[in-house]
C-alpha cells in the first residue's frame, strides 16, 4: 500500500456457527458498542469471517481517523493530554513523527496544567487564531497519526502452547468456568503485538479508573489481531463463539492526582472473555501477586473464586457467570511501562445470546 504522508506528520506504510442476538437482548455498554459497528462488518464477525471483518473495520477506521479527512477534535482531558505528549515524545525519538508534533503537545500540556485542577474533566482547547499550531492540532489530536506496521504482520505461529496443553485449558474451563495459561503467545507474536499496541495512536477514549481505551472498531482491527482471534478460536473450539469485541485498556502512570486505585473495566457482557497481559511484571509499581480477582457475577462483596497473579504473556479466561476486577498496583513511570490489558470478548452473556 502506498505511503501516507502529511506536510508535518511522518507516517509509515499501512499496509462457523452464527449467534443471532438482537439489539433488544444485548444490554449495557458492550451491546451499544456492538450496535455502533457498521452492519456489514458486524455480519462478518457473526459468521466468524475474521479476516474480512478486520479489513472492513480497518477501512471505516481510516475513513474516520485519517488526518485531514474530517474536522478536528478540540476536546481532551489533562490525563489524556499527558499521555499524548509522552507518546509523541517517544514517537519523535523513534523517528515516526516530526519534532513539531512533540513540541505542540508538550507545550499544550504544560499550559493546560496551569489552568485545570481536575485531570479527568473534559475541556475544550481554544486557539485564538488560524496558526500553524491550530492546524497541526486539528490534524493530530484523536487522529491516526501513526499506526504501527506490526499490525499488518501475519506470523506463521501465533500460540506457543502445544495441542495437549490447549486441550487441558479447554477442559479446565469446562469444569471450573475459568482457566489460566502461561507463555500463551509465541515469542514473535508477543513482540509484534506489544509493539503494535504500544506504538500506535489509537487510544482515543479516556475512561474512569485512570485508563485510556482503544477499540476494535476504532483502530485495533488489523491482520495481526485477526490472526490471534482465529488462533484462539481454533485452540478452544468448544468454548469460543463469534468475536463480539476487542479492547485495550492502557494505564496511566503519571504523577497526576487520583482519588482511588487504578481499575480498568474488565467485566464485559460476553459469554467468554480472554484477557492477555503483555507488559513485563517489572513495570508494576508493587507486587504482582493477587492482581486479578474473579467473582461470581453480581457478588463482588463476597470472597473471590480465584486470585490470579500478574505475569507477562499470561492468558486469563472466564465465562459469563464470573466477573473480573483488577486489584493490582499501579505502574512505574515511563511510556513503555504503562500497563496494557488486552481483552477479547466472544459471544454474549445473556442466556438467549450465548446458547
């Protein structure tokens, strides 16, 4: 595919069974997110045509987020702005964006920090004139400034686990409604996936719990993640139904004020959830023990049915009768030490959607 270039921004080349479930049966945020996906892409997901669905979603993503295609976004939060300034600083060091981008976002963050006390309150950025800074912000804020080519990779080997181990994983899930697998992804796939999720500018959504959110339908859709989905479904054929969503929760590790512990929203309206951790445990600002609690759904005040320690390349799988809560520590400073929770959702939690 041809290289996409902007005057100031430097970009690299871009390169079964159906589960019917109407909008009336899919409740909550996950259901609304599903209904917001373009119908043509949803149909491909429902029919397990993963590669075609990823191409469909990727096309709509570029139509919406490519710099210069649509009007600018002038809203942000101080916490998101801190992340974006750090990200563009790192990308400039990597030679992926030009210095003007880094300079703009660092300057805007320093100026906004003096005016806003609440780091999570949305505010509108106002430029007084049609300056170069205003034009650059319009091109860069909440846009696909850089989408790492690792997302286009199609590794020959996705999972590291052998068939016997995967059969044991499926058996464990069937008996307990949950399962854990270490060294889950092949080393090459883990490296490419981590690079794609750390380097790409698709974390558009600030969320409570001090995390930024990336969505399958708004940047994550890619050949690489499509291959991971198909490998998961092939490894656990009796457990995983149609893909209903992919999300990445990216943690904040800045010194900005916070009132409580970090807590990404990991309880989805899914029949089965698969959570992958990609960042080394050395990035944690504390113990890796008992980082994730699994509760019976709706009984979070009771004792958890499982306490799971954090480990890089660990997969945690649970069914619709359980809900997951992050109880781990925060993360050490540094752009590459921000925690990443990669969450795949398969099917729907409602009985009529999960049959």
